[in-house]
């Protein structure tokens, strides 16, 4: 009920409707508020007013929105239509509900719409007054009836009354002058709630009032709700009640409106019947709206759950991010410690080498200095014989010591620079490129059933990702079973979302499914789709598999040859399962050639008669007799040949693994070949003396009963 409250408040005053009237645009407004927002148009003497009066205002149809509406041309909310004068521009205000409204041209009377007043008690409406709906901003000029020309919305008034009563915590006395006391009784005849003092004072239990029935307030409220509403009266004939409904004007009318008013020529219906009809229509519309509201509530629950999931996932993702970055920092710190250890080792090594060299040089320098001082003292001696005794030895020692200070001795064995350069550029670049990657596998694709179809022994499948999926997809994997309830196998891997699979078995039921993948893995399968291939094969001759001497016509259904040698042509469809039958009619037959009919592998020889190699199984026939031939082996000679107009039938039963030939609807010889397994293509060989046409999509001949491998006579 509380959600309905906004529907029960006036868009001008923001309070509950009091004496609401219905504007021609179907919006409602309080009667007092309607008077407050009236705006007076220019005087009738002005040219604009003259044009307005000349437009037939007196005959104005208040229910024709196209004739009475003055659409806004500016922000003032007023405009002109059909010659009506444009209302003067007036500063706009906003109601408590935020709806734009327009103040009256004259100071409004004190707000008294909280009192129940009759329109006749209000001051007269100024001439040429204009009112604008505060909700849709449609404007119209009032006629001489003023606001009385608008019907009262009794239904809305009753709904407001019931709503306010249901909102009241306790029923109050209606006769207390200052602060109403709680009501103790309600008089059903007076329809008034009384407290005990007011009942004793205003409703004594004597005289005419003694027969009135007093009930508890709660019961009185219920009876008031159930009491019949006042019957609404006609806006043009106030003494008449509405009795009919005008279908053209879509409004209730009274008897006088039908007799002498503008509704006399209109189609009318019974008020009760239209009441029930419109109630039913409103109920149906409410049912549809209720379904939408239910969907909206479920959607809001879903969105609120999403908010909770987003918050939870955000916290979880933030924790994962911090953990990953901390792990990188820990790894960098460990590597930093390892590099510092290498630097310390290099540092210690350099110091050791230099210190060893210092110690070595120090010892040698001390020895050299001692020798030099000794030699200087020897030179000071004045005894020649004594000097010469040791001079040679000293000279050799000095030269030897000097040679020990030779090249390289006074060169540092180690540089003071560190030959270690840390290459941090790639790591810095990697850190700068550190970003989020898609860590989720794709969602299940959706098979687009309207685009999936089968044709002959081919199946076309189409799929798409779910509309709200933002996960990157690198490709798709399409899988089909073997058409006999077997295991699924991959038939396509790629980025396309549509695939046609050829070479399936005829009259077989295939199950299809697809899944998506990315760098994070493979997603779930889609729903499984069941597809049925054609029961009967339709095919033509295949120009790509034929010998170059073969000539095609009739949309590749008719062939001949431009060579006197036998040339082979295959059909464009292969068979590996099921029972298949096709016929070839002889359109031309000259000089008694012997064409061959049958089946072959795709790699059969194309420049010899069909059946000469081990890749073909055929029957070749002339005008008198026929033979079966495979791998150049001739068997089962049978009388009866062909001529122009003859028909040769080929029956391939891969369920039993046999091949049977017919000539002019009669079986030619016994079963031609048995143990037929693998993939076979329809095939013929012919020369320029023969022309044949292919007929496919044929039913199995009546004589043949599948599943009976007896002699041909019993195969019928």
C-alpha cells in the first residue's frame, strides 16, 4: 500500500487528492489546485483572442486531445494549436513532488483545498482562463463552465479515503473542535464517528436518533468501505446520472446527452457491460504488468546478489594481487641477496690479490733497500783488495735484484673496478608490462538453433558466446559422435563460429556439441544438439573427380565423352553406411558400346574401363549381355543388354555389404559383390558413343527386402 502513495498525491500541492478532477489528458489534479494554476489569456478584444474565438471554442470537444491540447513551444509550457492564442510567458515553479507548475495570473486565494468545497462556492473563473496539466504540460482554454466542465474522479477520491483510513492508527472523532479524541462509536445512518462526549452532546439516544444504529469504530470503518459510492453525475447535466457509455468519446454519458447533446449520433453501450469489459481488460493488463513486476523483482534480487559477489570477488582478487606482488618482491629480494653475495666474493677476491701483491712487493723492496744500503757501505771502504774480493759478487746480486723488478713486476695484478654490470633493463620492462591477463576459462557457447541445419549428408552448426560474457576466447572445438551413439570426436578447431561438416552418413542421427578455449584452459561444453541427416541421398556427378575427356551438362546430371576410349567419372557423394539406390538412364547408345556402372574408391583409375583395377566394382553391359568386373576379373555373364532409353539401377546395401544391379527395373544376375566395406562413390565409365543421365533421391525398389542375404530370387 505504501508504494501506491505517490499515485494518490496531487502533483501541485504534494498532498493527497481532495476533490480530484480529471483533465482531458487523463491526469488528475485537486480542484483547488486547478484554480490556483489557472492563467488568464489576453482579452477578447485583442486580435489573437479574436482568432481564438473564431476557431470554435464554444463547440470545443473536451475529450478530443488533439483539438484541445496546446503543446509547449518554449520552456514556459504554453504554445498554440489550431489558432488558439499563446498564453503569456509565466515564470515556472516546482511543486513539492518536483513537477513543474505555473502560478496564476492573479494572486491565488488562501489555500483552502483541505476543506471540502463545491465548485459553486469558489469565486467565478476569469474569462478566457487557461489551465496547463502539471504532468504532461498540455494546455487548454476553459469555456463558460470553467472547472465544472471537468468530471470528478470519484474512484480516486474513494481510493484516497480508504488509504487514509487504513493509515490511521486510531479512528478519531469527527466532531471534536480542537484535538480530536479517539472515536468510540460510529453511526451507520449519520456516517459519523463520535467520541463519548460528542455522542452524548450531538447524538442523544432519544427522539428520531434513537433508531440509528451505533457500531464500534472498526466495524463502522468496514461498513463505510463496503457502502456504495455516490453515483457520479453528468458534468453537463448535473441532475442526471450516468447511464450509458459513449464508445466514440470513451466517456460515460447521461440520458439527456443522448437525446439532445453531441453524443446523440454516437455509438453507445450499456454502462454495466462496458464496466465489466474494461475491468476485464484492466485485469488482463495488470496480469501482464504483474509478470513484468515479478521479473523486475527477480532481476533486482539478481543484481543485489551481484553486488555482494562483486564485493566478495573484489576482496578476494585484491588479496590475490597483493600476494602475487609480494611473491615477486620476495623473489627480487632473494635475487638481490644472491647478487650481493657475488659482489662480496668479487670484493674479497680483489682485496686478497692486491694485499698479496702488496706483501710480496714489500718484502722485495725491503730486500732491495737492504742490498742498496749494504752496497753503499761497501763503496765507502778504502781497501782495494778487500773491495775487489766481494765486488763481483755484489755486482751480480745487484743485476739479479734489478732483473727481478722487471716488466710486470710493478703492474697491479687486479683492477680496482668491478667488472659486474647488472642488466636490469629487461626486468624493468617486464615490470612495466605487468598487467592483468584473463585467468578464467570461457563460458559454454550457445548453439544458435535457428542457423543450425542439415542438407543431404552435411551438417551446418552455428554458435555464439553468452551475451554478458567478457572472457577472451581464442578458439572453439566442435565435436560430433559417429552418428550411431558412439564416442565424440573433434571435427573442427578454430576461431570461426560457424562450421559445415561434410561426408556424414545418410539417415543417421548425430549429436553435436562445442566448447571454447583460451590460454587459461578449455571451458564447458554447450548443450548437445541432435541433428538428423537426409534419409535418401541426392547427388550429382563430380567434375573435379572426372577424367578431362568427360563432358557435363544438365547441372552435372548428364555426362558423355569426347573420346572413343573408356573414361571414368564419380559422384560427388560417398557412402559408408546405409542402403542407397540410384539409376542411370541411357540417353544415347550408338555402335553397341559397353559402358560400365558401379561404385569405386576415390583414387580409382580414370582412363580405363570401370572395374579394371582393384578400386572399382562394376557391371559392364552391351546390347546383348553383361558381366561383373573387379580387379579385371570378369564373372557372372548374364543375358540381356541395354539400348537407348534403358535404365540401369545400382543398389548398394552397406548394412549387408552387397552390391546389386538392375536393368529396366529387373535384377541383372545374382548379387554382384559381397563383403563391401569402406567408403564408396557412385561411378560409371563410358565413351563418346554413350550419354547417360543420373537420377537420385530414389526409394529402395519394392522387390528388395533389407536384411535377407538369400539368393536373388528370394530377395524380392
